[in-house]
C-alpha cells in the first residue's frame, strides 16, 4: 500500500500564505493620554466600602466578645474597711485554731 501524491505541499503552503490577508500593524496605546488616566475605578470604591464595612462588623463582634473587667477600683476608705474586716476574721479563725489545737494535745 504505497500511497503517493504528486502534490508539492511546500509550494501549496507558500501559495496559501501569500493569498492570506495581511493583518494591521500593532499600534501601541498611550495610557498617559487617556481621559481617565490616574483616576480610581468605581468598582474599587465599592470594594473598599464593603471591606471597611466587614472590618467594622468584625471589630464590633470582637469588642462584644471581650470579657468584662471583673475588678472594681477601690478608694482608700473601702480598702481600709476590707482590710480591717479581713484582720478580724483572721484573728477569730486563728483563736479557734489555737483553742482546737490545745484541746487535741490534751
């Protein structure tokens, strides 16, 4: 099965290439001469607005989840009252311990 052809494919390709339409030469655009050169596109403004809204929402959530402060600032009068109460309670407990310790030793 010898398949042969008398067609010269090199010449055929050259003739096809010559018959093809030529393309226009590439023209470079000059971005500095455009009307909107240097302006921020509108879609970026909308994206920026949504991003800031999301940041605010997450900050609000973070603030609401923060633990509330558990300590209460005391002035000197309240501090002195608490210290006196603790000293009285300590003295009372130490007397009870000493009495019970003496009873156990006997």
